């Protein structure tokens, strides 16, 4: 079936006027498309449709999620470059406290974020979290000479950013067909690496030409513009979208099947906590992600200062060198997602085998 192939010829979506636009896979929906009652158009939809001309609606969700992570990790990375300029005014203890502050908040809201994303619209939670972090980022320049207050703001940033990962998974639950889930999710989460990759050279140039505080303003304003686009283009579910094609809607709903209807919203009481803490695979996942996060954030936070202290390189050179590993990860991560989907779709490997292979291979090579 032509719709089951992820090839250039299948990346076309016929529009109402007869033109075609690029699209992600439209695996075959039921032969007769069911009728869905779409919500009435919003006021803005009367002037401009909620779509990106070259992408399907589910691809748009993944792309904007990716851009959200780019902004979020760009804000984190810029702090690693800014603190190089602060070495003359901040003590090592203060620098360490500022570095750690965001993770104090980030750790606290991980599990609550998952529960909130399951109970409330995940798209609204994700957008509000990124936007709130950007607003807090705009406050930082006024506090950079007041480390105590800066630490408080960084903790608050961590609290709101902690819900982004579980919220993104909540979005994919409604928008990602099972055999496209790996590629859509990896496209979204590749923004974490792309954010570091772009932020290092951009922040380096901004600091050199516009001052040490300019990256905070840049990412704060950029995030607000992103949030307006997010509110315009992203909906909680395909059935809530005001201008999705019946073909794409039927495909997504058909591919998700009865899973959506039988889904039980997790809560503190019905979550099997005891089974989690008795499960050895869960501990394997905990340890793997802990070690991988340790390596990743070690690079993000300390790579620039290491290059300067050890090799006495300049700001621009620091930024370019630091961006290289993240440049590779930006392309390898979504490529791995496409490959994982192909291995599963063709029955070459089971889902469990794919996850073990890519998880161990990716984390091991990164280490």
C-alpha cells in the first residue's frame, strides 16, 4: 500500500484546491472515511488557517515541540557561557549554586508533571511551561548582581521546565500513530540537542557584540513569539483541530484504535508504585537515564569553562567547539527514530529489542 511507505512519493498531501504539500506518512485509514464533527473555526482561523503549508498537522505538533525544546535548552546553555564572564565577580560556591538551582526545581516537578499532563490538556501545559520559563529568563538580567535572588528565579525555571518532558509525552499520546511514534517523538526531543548546538554559537556572538546579558533577552523574546505560534497551531487532540483533513484525522484515530477509549488517567492512587519499585527493568532505566543526564549536563554546563581554563580559547571558539557533539546528536537522534520505526514495522526486531538496542547503543557510545 502506497500509504504505508515513508518515501518521497508518499510525502504528499492533497489540499482542497488540488495542490499538494509535503506530509508525513499517511498509513492507510479505513477504506471509507468516517465523518467527524470538527469544532467551529476560531476567529483567527477566518483570516489564516492553523497549518504550516509543507507539513501535516501531526508533523507540525512535533516540529513546534522541537522548537520549544530548542528555546528551553538554549536558555540553559547560554548560562554556561555567561558565567565565564562572571568569574571575576562570583565565587566558585556561587557559580555552583547557580548551576545547580535549576535542577532543584526540575527534579521536583517530574512526577507531578506526568500526573498533571495526564489529567489536563498536555499541549497547554507544555506551552505554558516554556512561556513561563522565558518570562523568568527576561527577569535574570535585573538580578545577575544579586545571586541569592537569581538562584530563586533559576529554581522557579526548573519547576516549570520539569513538566515539559511528561507533557510532550502526553501530546504524543494523542497525535503520534504507533508506527510513527519513534520518529515524531525523536523529532520533538531532538530539540534538546539542537538547542545546545544553536545556543553556543548564537550566545557567543551575542555576548561578544551586544553584551553579556543579551542572550537572556534574545531567548526570552523568542520564547514569547514561539508561544503565540504554539497557541495558534497546536491543539490537544486531532479531533479538536479546526482544519485537519478528514484523511489525516481518520488515519490517526484509526491507528490509535481502542487505546484512547480504554485509557485510564493515572493518579497517585491507581499508579502501581509498589510494582515500579520492585521492577528491575525500572531500576535499569533509572540508572541509565541518571548516567546519561549526568554526562549531557556536564557538557552543557562546564564544557565552555573547561575549554577556556585548559586551552585559553576565546568565547567564539569555545562556542563552536562546544556545539560539535550536539550538532551530531541533532541529526543522529531523529535518524535513529526513523530507523527504529522501520525495524518495528518490517518485523525485523520486536519493540523490546529495538528499545534495548538503541538505548544501550546510544547511551553507551555517548559515554
